[in-house]
C-alpha cells in the first residue's frame, strides 16, 4: 500500500494504515515504537513534554489583580512624589490618555524597608513586604493600551486587537500537563468582562489547551468545575458510552480525514472523565491543617475568598497543573482610591504571603514561578478628588521563585513613576522571560495558522536574563 494520500493523514490514520498494509515484524515493531512515541501528543495531547533547554521553573501561578493596582502606592517608592505633591507634572503627559488628570498626588500610605534587601513596600502590603527577600520586582513594565479590555488581552495573549492564544494555553501547548487527570491550565474566578474568555482561550491552538475555568461571577466558595460529577453515578456506564462515542467518531475521522476540532472534542471528553477521579479531591480543602488555613487567611471573612483561591492554586500546582491563574479585583479606583485600594489590599495581603510561605516550606517555590500584577498601573497624577487614572506607561509586577533573583529589583522609573527610564520591560519581554524560565524559546514555540507561524510574543520580545538567579 502506498503511503501517498491526497489528503493529510492524522497520526491515527498513519498508524492504522501502515499496520494493516505491512506484514513483516520489524516494521510492526517500528510502528509500535512510533505509536508509543506519539501517544503523548496524539492519544493524550496534554502529556508532559520536555522543555527545549534546562528549565528554572516547572509551573506558573499568576496572581492577577484585575483593574490595575497603583504602582506608586504599592511597590514603587517615590520620595519626589511626596515632596512635589500638589504641583504640576514638570514634563509632558502622553499624547493619548484614557482621561484627564491634574497635579501630582503623593501616596496616602507610608513606605517602609523590608528584609535584608531593604525593599521599600507600602503599608498596603505589610505581609507581602515581609516576604520581600523572596521577591523580584520589575518596576518598568509597560504596555500599549490605556483601556482595560485591550490591556487585559495584551497581558494575557500578547495582542490587544487580535484573537490569539492565552499565555497559559501557549505554556500548556509547549509543555503539557504533569498530571494526565487534570488540565494543563486552570483559571480560578476569571473575569467575564474586558476580553472575557479571550483571556484564557486557546484560539487557534488545539482546544485541549484552553483554560479550564473555576467560578467567575459567583462566590468562590461555591465555585466548581462544571459537569465534574456524573449525575447517574455509574462510571462503568459512562466509560461504555464514551468508548462507543469515540469509536463512532474515529470511524468518521477515518472516512472524512483529519479534523482537529473533533479530535480535541474527543480528548476533552476523555479528560473530563479522568478528572472525576482527581479534581474533586484537589478542590476539597477539608484535609488541610488548621494552621495552613490560618496561614492563608481562611479563618477571616475579609480574606477567606482570596485565601481559598490561593490555596487551590497551590493544590493544583503541586498536582502537576502547569499554569494556574487566580484573579482578584476590581482595582480600578478613579475615585475613592484611599478607601478601596486599602480594602482590596487587605483582602489579598495575607493570602499572598501565606501562599509564598507555604510554597517555600514545601520546597515548591524553587521550581514554581509566582507572578503578581495587573493589566497596568495608575497615574502619579490626581484624578477627581481621590483617584488615579489608567497608566500603561510604567508599572510594577513582581515574580518569586522559579529561578529568578530573590530580593532583587529591576527597572527604573522617573522621579514620579510616570515613565520607565532604564531597563524597561515591555509585556512582550515579560512573556519571553516567563517562557525562558520554563525552558521554552519564545521564538521557537510557534504554531502554523492561516499561512503564517504565530507565537506568544508575535515578532517582538527580549528575555530579561538579568533577573535570572
């Protein structure tokens, strides 16, 4: 039988046709080895894949602060802003602004040095500040969009105006999952606005790499993975149904040719079946000690919701999920910044510090990259009576663990925190750096779609190796 075919062959078809067409044992043995080799990418597309080079991190936890926390009120200390508060900005503002602002406005919170590194952190984050010697601050991050929707998509997908795969999807595509019974990418309490599902979608990547949402638009304590439990409670019957459905669809594929969408749907059914064995246990916090629950803040109604998200992130990460995102917000204070930034920080300070300490005590921080930040920062200039506007021109994000320098700061903004002036880090650079920490080359992690090769960083991106430990 000729291996030439008028239409592209799927791996299943290749193996089936070659196995049926050749009788000699040597070739059958070769095909058996081939089948085993491709089993990870064909029969289980989420199977763990080796990185391109030695990784510093194996997984990512992204603590996303939706709305844009103010960098000059949290981690970017500016004495000149205190000194000149109330005065006009002594240089020009951007040509395009989301809205108008007036004079400089100092932070209503004091900053204090923490740890041996002496990192200056505001009183908004005293417990995170106590972890400063484990943090790597990026103080000159900048993007390209003043609006929430575009900025969220840029941070999550690398594009603010096109449908592209999310960062978690790219990482899942490149590395797979370390646990065949759980997804490669989970997003907890995702925002349903400002890009919505586009922020965790796989776009043109195989659908198995799309983020699995837990909650969103509901109290976190009630959130679960939809359709996780079989209402009939009969696993054997469900297995027989899936086998029958799979056989029917494979016959269709053999006749109609490759269909990536259908194959992804089949794999999603299989993953959903396997998840029933492990996901409920991963989401059950009953087995956690009282000390651990208190560490995260589950004992305090003010912190309990985000504490649950952070603890779930640890539990999924230690079980092999490659990328876990937790979302908190809404940090968009055009007014009432003093009250609302204070309230929001109080909700997350203890859970974030608890997560960092818990990961470190379990030896997980070494190969888990924790990332904190929002879609942009906020202006050092005043908006209204007590607010700040959107500010993508310079803002702070921090990383911890996963092979980055601890107690380190990279990037410099001007005296007021308005623009980056040295060691600037574009969102594309951030993405390239995260992939490199995971052992992936952002220029080689590509996917062919619509006649061109796409990647998370598009045609941009520089790996910020200066922050590598």
